[in-house]
C-alpha cells in the first residue's frame, strides 16, 4: 500500500527535499512538518473513514441510475467525496440499493 502524505496547511502533496531527502516539505507552500503526527495520511485511509461515516447516513442519500458491477441492479445511492488534496476533482461513489456493493468512478 502506498501512503501519500498531504500538507496539513494547504493540502498539497509532501515530498522529500531534493538536497536533503530526510526532510519532507510541501510541494505547494514549502511548509515542513516537524512531526509525522501533523500529516494527513493516504488516500485509502481517508476514504475508508469517510465511507464509515457515510454508512450511518445512507438513508438520506439520493439515488441514481447506475449499474452495479456485482449484481447488475440499476439503482444506486451516490455521493461525492474528496479523497485527496482540495484542488483535485471529487470522486463519485456509488452503493447498490440491492446488494450494498460499493464502487467509485473517476
Ligand atoms: Zn502546503
Ligand atoms: Zn448490486
């Protein structure tokens, strides 16, 4: 699993400094976090947490016509979630009304 680190200040991706690879700096604002704790970690962890929250509010979500890749049903709940930096496009998530299968589109 790849962990992508984001700047806590501006949301840009953090990368090691060229002349000092042990130091991590923000590619957007140049902010250099001192501790790993201040970082927001990885797309996958973020998305998983959001999905947990969404599970609880599922009843209120709108439905759309989308075909479930698992069972072929053509109605699904949908929502948008930001899984990366704020300046990147939102990801559309779907959840099958029938079998609860979840998938995402780009
Ligand atoms: Zn930054
Ligand atoms: Zn389904």
